[in-house]
C-alpha cells in the first residue's frame, strides 16, 4: 500500500515579480526626496521577495534609506539648516 507522492507545486508566475522594481524605486525615492515612499516601496519589495523566493535585500535597503531621509530631514529642520524651509 504505497501512495504516490503529490505532484510538486507549479513555479511562481514570473510575469508579476516586481521585487527589483519596488526595491529600486524605494532606494531612489528614499535617498532623494520622499522617505515615506521609500519605506512603502521597500515593504512592497520585501513582500514580493518572500512571495517569489528572492532576496529581500533591496527592500531592507529602501526602508533604511527612507528612515535615514526622515530622520535627517527632521534634524535639519530642527536646527534650521533645511535648505527648502523658509523661516521668514
């Protein structure tokens, strides 16, 4: 009485894997302008990386750069050195 093994699951669809896209967008936006968007895209990259079995490194970097952007912007605003903040 041997039962056959079930067939292996199908491989994930490759057309919807946007792990790299979300990670690169998060890193660029987190570094240049919008820390919040960097964190959001970083989360999306990590989510897709787990779903498709890839490395979540780009997502983690995007989140770190987004947090650094937010903290750095807050420090610059608090000290009055933020270049786009007009205190007239």
